[in-house]
């Protein structure tokens, strides 16, 4: 008979739930014995691994106790029947099968029970007010996957989704993730307390985005009728370069404060003869125009309220020339699909002002949970991977051995341990076709010579180099 042994969990009653029916199946294997006499007897326990088991390298076993199979000499304390005080602690991997034997005075007794290792984590789904809590069914299947023997059971508790207040834009660059972590762990909504470090929150947010400050000069032509014509209140539409967008629509409080405009650096009018005159422009003279590049926003057009009496006038004929307006702006800098931080995983509903596609969302969910599982593993930097630093000390000590396609934020701006399998970094840009969900972005895109865009989407699966790491991951922390 084969029993599932939940190797990452401690032997605590709280885990005896949802398919686990006895404490004996949680944590180390505890062996029940029956002997003919009640004499004090010491005996050895032997485990027989299956040929299909995930094996740990010597480095891994040295580095992390949880990668070792620990069986101690056991004795019965002079009692004929009971449970051994000592236990068999199985290694961290999922899907490993062990037969159990007892050796006593040269006799081997075979247990009728074979154990097969499993791992479990608990998660609660939350969403910000107004945002959609999407299905996580594919995610659960991706990390259980019997064919690959991952056997990480993500157990959703409670079944529904909990709502937290909206935080319109999470800005990683100003440590918003700390604010979100507090909101998600608020006892009013957080229900995973009994599961301790084995529980994490998966929250669907609106935007995860960062800003930058930049001074830009934009210009527009001026063509005013001559002074003899009727004067009208006037203004000018100015457009930022393509791909440049104002920090507008990201947060209502920021919009009310016009925080997209840091300051007006200067404004000048250049007439048809090349004569330059300074024009005084105040913050209040500038308004964001409503047209936008994407479904939910992306504004880069500004209206400058400028009555033509403020322009130098030609005495006769039209006033012609151009305006140059220099502004210190707060711009939208970069977008993030999701992130994992401590016991929180946050996934954006929208990216670049569009609803995130189902394909990108699936990729992002598996990717961020991958980080929660310690991916991409970075244990034991090897001579073939000299550029591994900076390497998180926890990952160095606890994750499986690094593989040859590992990279970190020192290459290509992807924070954390990632896998570049199939992709390549030329020092400036990513190219190729990423073949792993642990690539640091949902795909690689570039503009071809003819102006067309090629996008190689990263798949929502772990690559063959990462698969053994997922299977071997230590989830007891
Ligand atoms: Zn990542
Ligand atoms: Zn990979």
C-alpha cells in the first residue's frame, strides 16, 4: 500500500485536513511496530528508494539538511508495541517513493506501507476593490503535475476571493509592496494564520508600475492671424514623443495634485526671422488632454493655455513661428506583471493600460509562484556561472544547485533569480525565444528593419533544466 507523506509540513494537527487523514502522514514518517517480547531492543530502519526518485547532489545534501534522508537507530524502550521515538525524515523532493524495512538481529522486516512524498502550501485569493480575481486552476495543475512529479499541492483556503481596498498603482520603486503586504496580512481579511509560513496570499491588483522624472522639450508651430483680425482666446496642443506617457490616470490623488508636472522649465517663442522671446508659462496654464493610446489610458498630449496677446506680435500680417516648451515631467517608466514578496504574490489585472491577456496572466501566475518555490534555484555557484552575484543568501543555502542558464538582475533588468533558457542577452537587449516560465519577462520583442514587431512569448511551463529544481525544492521554510 502506498501512502502520501507530506514532507514539507511539520507534524502539526492543523495540517490534518483536506485529504490528509492522520498526523502520521505529515512531516517525518513515524513507524509503528509490534514485537513478540517486551525486551529492550535496538533496531535499524532502512529505506529503499525507487529508481525514479529525484536524487540530490553531494553539494545539495551538504548545504541543506532537508535534502538528506535522515534515519536514526531506533529502539523500542522495552515496550512490545507502539511508535518508535525516532523517525524517518524524507528529503524535500516531491514524488519520491520509499519502501521501509526494519533490521533486527540480522532479520529484515518489510513494512506493508510504501510512502510517496508530497508537498503542500496554502493560499488565499484576494483582489483589490473593482479588480477581477481570475481563475487559478491552471496554476494549481502546473505545480502538481504528476507526469513531472512536482507534487506541490496548492490548497486554496477559503474557497472564495476576499476583497481589500483599491491601491490604484503599486510602485515597487517606492516600496509600495510593503504597504500592500500590510494590507494583505490585515487580520480582518487574512485567514491563513493557522498555516504559518506555509500560507501565502495571491492578490489581483490593478497596475504595478514605476515612474521616472525627465525633462522634455516639446514644440508646436504658431500661426496667428494679423492684428487687424479679431483676437480669440487661444492655446496650443503639444504632444510628447511616441512611447512617452505622463503619470496620469495612475492614481486619483496624484491626478488631483497634477503630479505629472513637476515644474515648467521654460517656454520660448521663435518667430519666422529666428528671433527668440521668452514666454512666461505657469503650472496652471497646462492641462492634460483626454485622448489616450490604450484602452484604459496612456496620455501624452498637453494643452497649453496661451492667449495670443502673450505672444510677441508682428505689426502687420500674421504671427508665425514656433513654441518650445520645456517641462520637468513625471512619466510612466516601466510595468510589472506581478511580483512575489514574502508571503504575498501580487498579479496585475492590467499592464500598459490594457487588460492583461489570459496567456500573460497564466505565465505570470506560474512565474511568481515559481519564485515562491525558490526558482530559479541558485545554490552552489559553479565555475561555469561566475556572474551569479548578487545571490540571495537564503537561496544560496536552501535552493537546489544552480543550472547553466541561471541569471539574475545584473543581466537585463529582471530582478531575482531567473532562467534564460532559449533567450540571449547581447549586453543591451534580449533576443531569441525564451523556453521557460522562469524567464524574467513574459516574452522577448523587437522591431524588425521593416518596422514590424516580432514577439516571442515565454511559455507558462518550466524548462527541462528547471523541472528537476521544482521537484527538488525545499518547501519547509
Ligand atoms: Zn521574476
Ligand atoms: Zn528554466
